[in-house]
C-alpha cells in the first residue's frame, strides 16, 4: 500500500487513489487559506490544490497541464494538482504559500 507523506503525517492509501481525496480523508488539505473553502472541489479547473510531489504519481492529465499553464501558475514550476494526481506509490507532498499555492520560492 502506498504511503503519502504530508507535513508530519504518513497516510496509507490504495494505489490509483486521487491525492486530493487521500488528503481530505485524513483531515489534511492541499489548499491554502480561503481556497480551502473556495475551490472547484476536484474538477481541476481552479488550480488551488497545486502541490509539489516527489515519488510515484500518475501522469499529468490534459486538464492539469492546461490549468497549470495559466497564471498565476508557471508550467515550469513542476507543481501538480492534487485533484488530478493519482498515487501510484510512495509520495512526499509539499504545499507552498499563496491562494493557488503558487509561491514555490517560499516555504509554507
């Protein structure tokens, strides 16, 4: 079973689970600030669940590539949308500051 490391938590999940769902089920959130309430609820259209992911994740979806190419995101930052990312093996997840989690130059 894959393990997702997020902040001080280790969360086990099924392979192929959506990262956003895994985090929310464990009372964790990929969203920052008010975007915890104001978001697209997993449709991949708002971009507020952008996270850095290290480990075994599924390929980017077309919706994810499109949304991360629109400001304030930068497609070269390497961020993923938690709502579009599947957990295929062990992952480490990190969030960044900003409503969309776009400030990769600062730690949250």
